[in-house]
C-alpha cells in the first residue's frame, strides 16, 4: 500500500504518526510512504519508515511549492498514485490535497487535524 502524508511544519506528534501508520501497516503492509519533509513530522515519518522497513519518498519543499500549492498537490498525487492520503494538519494546502484525493477516489484519513 502506498501512502502520501501531509503533516504541517508545526506537527511534532510522534504518538500520532505511530498510532496512525502502525495499525495500517499491520492490516495491509505499507510499501512506501511519501511526504514533503516538513520539519518535525518529516523526521518522525522517516524514523517510522526505517523501523518498519518501508521505503521513504521525500519531496523537499521549494519556494515554488509555497506559491503554487495546488499544482504541487496535483503533481504529488500524479507522481505517487497513493492508495491512501493521510492529512495530519488542517491548513489550506492540506485541505486542498484531501479534496483532490477524494475527487480522484483515493481513500483519505484525516487525523489530529482539528
């Protein structure tokens, strides 16, 4: 199962990452986890992936991403073709990604975002 996670740069919730990913991995093995390397959450996702032998795919944010989050989100969905999109924040870019995923019939999980 391929996962795409958006977390937000202010998220440092180790428990939330492990509580979300570990049960998913047990129910259907996660083969890759892609994220945008947000400070905090990116390090936690990287650690989880390494501990569970899951491929980590990192998309480093750039100035372009900040100006065109809708385009970035569309590109991430197209490049990764995830089975599940996990939203761990409630910012505008993440809400947009969730909406795009749903429109494309991709399963979404919103955790810890409220």
